[in-house]
C-alpha cells in the first residue's frame, strides 16, 4: 500500500477546511475628525452682536453678510436712540482694507435708514482670536418684539 493516496486525501481535506472558514475581519478605520469651527463671537440671535464676514482681501458685502445685518437693523429700529458700534481688527498692513470693510457696513446701515450720527466706527489693531475677515457690529437696547433672546457669556461692551 502506498502512502501517496493517503497524503493526497489529507491535503485535499486540509484545503477544503481552509476554504470553508470565514475570512479574517477587515481592520476598522475611523473617519477623519471634522474640523472644529469656532462659533461666531457672542451670538445672541437678537441683534446685539453680529459678526459680518467678508471674503479674504475683499470689502464687498456678500448676500450672507447682508442677511446677518437683519437682526441688527431690527434692533436698531426698535431702539431709535441706541448707538451702534462697528469694529474691525487688523494688523497695520491691512488697516486700509479693515477701514473699507467698516465703511461698507456703515453704508449698508445708513442705506436702510440708520442715522449716521448713531454709528461709531473703530478700526482696532489685531487681537488674539480676532478674525481679520470679520467686522463686529454691536447694538445696545431692548430686543425687538418677537426676536429670540438667548443668554450670552460675552456681553456687548458699553461705551
């Protein structure tokens, strides 16, 4: 009797056994973490503070930026004696662009009926965490009727 047929049968059985086992599990890969986007400065929803974003190197108000002025205008119309402060932050080299941006916001407010004497413009030097592509608009006074009022950890500075 020959051992070859016996070894052949064992080899076939081993191959069939290996094919019937499930494949090893695939390694699990995690999706890349979503970038952390900071919230706008002091969001209140009632027009007290608005962050008007501009495209880099541009002083043109985008449609989105104009819509951000809506709650500010509502608050200004509900409080006709309250002032509004428009502030930009930039380094010395970009100060002309910062001035153009604050003037664009001022013009948008005056075109909608806000008296120029109520508007105070400040072009400040760059501060930590300041967004050089945003202009801050701050209004004091009561919220307009029907607007959403939420607590804010950062109150609008007075002055």
